[in-house]
């Protein structure tokens, strides 16, 4: 896993990224795909999430 840290546009950013090794069931990803994950969870109900920007959710929580 790679970890990227830094300030981008004045916003502190930390994400994890890696390649998919194995999936099961109805996964939306396939082995070999590269993914980037956030350490924040969004609720997908606020106006910002519904506008397509869940990374800026007003109800975000650290996971």
C-alpha cells in the first residue's frame, strides 16, 4: 500500500492506494484495478454528496 500525504491547495490530504488482489460477490472492482481510498466516510445524503462530491460531505466521519 502507498500512502500519500501533503497539503494540496491549502487542504491537508491523506489517502491510501493499492491494486486490487481479490474480490468476491458483487464487487464493483476487479483484480488488477488500482484504487484510492479515503480515511473519511460520507453519508451520501447532504447536498454536496448529492452533487457528486462525497469527499466534501458536511457529515463526514473519520474511519
